[in-house]
């Protein structure tokens, strides 16, 4: 990455058994050079989760009707160290982890997520970057992702990973649409689960 800081915004939609979650987030990241071959990057997000509850789909006893909108603000933070092609990082998602309650009982719980990641970049013909990577993360359970990142001239990026415990495949594509801006999308699916997720994101580099 030639630039030392970036902003990004995003939107995620998820449908669960009795509510729909729409998450809007905006964040900032900053890279600090430690020397000729090493650096450390810090980044964070502010996220607003909006949950629309359909009480007709809520299975536990209640006397509510129609729908309810619940708001859950949250914060993500992460850091990554790089030395030549080697990277090692850690992040914490949903630091606040607010739970929405009904009659003093939690009906929607935003889970905190801890992620550890490592990768190593190989440069081919000074234009193509290939990096195998691993992510270990703890949410309700511990999961392991293994994947491969590919970049051409740092302008067109693609990655594929598999979430081993779920057999979930995640494909991400990103392109620098013009100087300072990139547009990307990701899609994930699993033969073991019915949900399929599609995300779109925009990033602005400074």
C-alpha cells in the first residue's frame, strides 16, 4: 500500500430467524513506518447495527405485535505488524457487544469476536503479489480460515478463503476504480448452511 492512511464505509445485511440486521459502518486506518522493511498499522470502525424484529416469528411467549426497531452502536479495533513479506495482526470486533432485551431477557446478542491473522507475501515479476494466509477467530466457538490473496499492480485484488469448520467459501474482489478510490464486493456460501451473504464496500485512500 503506497498510502499511509485510509477511510472506508460499508453496509451489511443479515436475515435471522425473527429479525433482520442492517449494519452501517465507517472507519479509519493509519500505517506507521518503523524502518525500511517494517511497519505497524492501526485501524478502527464505528458500527451501527439496526435490528428489525418481527414478533410474529418470535417463538418464545410474548404479547408484542407487529415489528420493533432496535439500535446497537458498536466499535471495532485492530492492529497489524509487517516485516518484509510477513504480517501478523489481531483485532477485536463488537467491543461494546450490546444485547437487546425484552422483559429483562436478552433476545438479540451482539457477539464479540477476537481475530488473529498471519500471512506472507510473495512478489512475482514486481507486479503480482500472492499471499497465503490464516485467520483464527473466537466468537461462539473457535474457527480457522485458510485462504489465498492475489493482487495485480495493487490495483486489482482477489482473495479466496475457506472457513474450515463450516466448509464456507468466501470470495472477495476489489479494484481501484480511479486514483484514491476502490470498489469491492464479497460473497460467501456453504453447503452446510442455508444463508448466503453478499457485501459491497467502497474505500478512499489518502
